């Protein structure tokens, strides 16, 4: 038997809090929590706080049932956020024993994660585990992610695909992920090895403080910047990953990567203008000096002013110095006015 609770959203307020920004329906299976706790007591795994595994998904009817059944062995509850699926995802997830929040329209991973986060806050969970619904992640590794949280060693634990040398990751994915991770680390002053991993666990502090104010697949990088910006700690552990799944990545990897890259660059420009403007300005100044040396050498040798190197030198020097001055000015404004305001602090 299933209890259906229709949540008329746009937005919805539950207990004084906004639960999600799109229309949704929450399905609750009254037997799932009892059965899950029987498994937990048998395995003696999840002591010291209530845990929720949240699975954002879109049209994952092939894999979602198995994921829910496996995840229920290691957590108190499993929540599936069905982001406007047109297949039987929600029914299969519910029959497997999951709570289901259904977005009536496909609004992206960012909204799905926000729904999970708000549900975890409202229901008072101590731990929130996020994993993808396409079957790439192994729910049996959930205890590994929870262990550092329960021992007080971290506020967020990220499962890194690149710490496990056995993972057979396609070269193009490894290259793209390394660039996004490098940019994420620059933006957040962190040393993460896998910034785009969707398999991660949050402790109580992270659940309370993370605003999840981002869209789509930017959510992973934005979480790292937000968590580190608020002084919370992040730890990585190796995980396995499987790319041979029934439903491949729903977005083109190149389009996805460029979108995330653009967002990170914009964030760096907002958070650290001296760094972003300074690098461009310094490169132009160096190019201008190099061109100036060539122009001067030509003038000494030929007793004539070379037009192209001279003009290029002037343009580079002027533009580079303007960027450096802009970076210094914007950096001062950012640190003394924007980031000290409540709105600016939220953007960190």
C-alpha cells in the first residue's frame, strides 16, 4: 500500500521552509522505513544518526529499482527525485521501497538536488548521500562515504573515481574532468581530485549550511566552492565507477563540460577578479614586452620603425595594464564591499 501526498508547489512551504521550486508530488511507502531499519539492525551499519540516500533521476526505469533495493541496506531511507520522467521510474522506485518526489516537469539536476536537500533538512536527517540514478555508482560503497562523517573527520565526503586506479575511465572523460577539477580547485582553494563526482555524502553541518544555489550539472562544482567558503571540510575516498550502463549520459559530454567550465570561469571572475583579470593582463603585458623587444631590435638594425610589432606592442601594453588595474580595483571592491555583505557571503 502506498500513501500519496500531493504537494502543490511553486514554491511549496513545508514547516516554514521552501521545499522545491517546481511542481512535485511526494509518494511515501509506509512499509519502507520499517523494512529498511530491520536491514540496518541486522547489518549494524548506520548507528549514530539518521541517514538518507537521495537519487536524482530522469527516465531511469531500468536501473532505479536495483539501486533503491541495494541502497536501503545501508541507510534509513531512500529518496528518489523523479525529475519529470516520462517512463515508469516513479512507480518502480516506489515499489522498491523508496520515497518519491516527482517533479512534474524536467527542471534539471540542480532542482532535483535542492529538493533532496530541503527534504533532508525538514525531516531532520543527520546524513545525506547523493548518488546518480543511471547505475554508475555502487550503493555498497555508501558505508565508506559515511564512515568519515560519523568519525567527525569531514563535513562532506566525495567519492573520487581517480583515486581508484582500477577504474577504466575513457581518455576524453579523464581529460575533461581534469580541466574542470583544476578550475574548481582554483575557484575554491581546494585540492579535490574529482570535482564532478555525483557520489557524495553530507553531514549535518553541510546539510544546514549548503544553499545549493546553482543549476544543472554545475551543482557539483558549486557545492565544493560553497562548502569550502564556509569553512567546512571535504574529504575524498576512492570509489568504483561503471560506464557501461543502460542509459548513457543524457547530455553531450562536450556541451556539459563547456557549460560547467563557463560557470566556473564566471564564478572565479566574481570571487577572485585579481586572479582572473591579472592573469590575462600579465600575459598581454609579457606579449607586449616581447613584441617591443622585436620592434626595438628591428629599429636598431634597420634604422626604421617596424609598424606591426610597434602597434602590437602598444595595444598589448595598454590593454594588459588596463586589465591589471581593473583586477586590482574589482578585487578591492569584492573583498571590502561585496563579500562582506550578506548577499556576497552567500555567493561564496
